[in-house]
């Protein structure tokens, strides 16, 4: 019965402690070539990469949350804009249609005689009111196109 060779254990302990680190191989008493490489710098680099990866993941998660919050705010603002345009279209078009209608009645002399100057002024009022109504309708059409309720 032979005793185990404890010199290999001592050699392993020396390598683990870093005392036999070198660029050149060395031989054990049995003639085995041993190479040792210092890997602490590599381990530090790996740890730095893992830290950077965790930081990047945290940054991405934070930015994603910020973008989701901004999207929610934009969607809410879009709904408010649509509600505003619907309300304003009614609030503007109803009296504007009345102006156009009553101006037409006066121009047709259904309410009585109209002088030439009055007719000229009322014609300008009618033209301006129709132009304003067209602008309001264009804004509303753009709003409908944006919301997908109308296609070109």
C-alpha cells in the first residue's frame, strides 16, 4: 500500500494562493508541465460587465416606464382635444349657421327693403361667415382623419 502524494495538494494550494503564477510552465516532480494563469483581472472584468448589464437593464426599465407614462398622457390629451373640437364645432357652427341663414333672409328682402350699401355689407358678412364655416369644417375633418373616423 502506497501513501498518497501530498506534494500535489501543496502545489495546488500554491497555485490557488497565486505564488506559482508565471508565464512559463514548470514541471512537477513527476514531470508534469503545469501552466498557471492569473485570472483575477478577468474575474474583475466579468464582474464589471455584469454590473454594467444590470445598470443598463435598470435604465431600460426606467425609460420604458417613462415612455409608457408619456404615452398615457398623450392619449389623454388626444381625447381632450377630440372632445374640445366636438364641443367647439357645435358651439361655433350653430350660431354661424344662424348668421348665414338670417343674412340670407335679409338679402332676399323677406324682412323688408334693403339699401344698396346694406346689401353690399350683408353680402360681405355672408361671404365671411361661409369662409369661417369652411375653415371650421376643415379643422373638424382633420380631426376626424387623425382619429381614423374618416379616410381620404
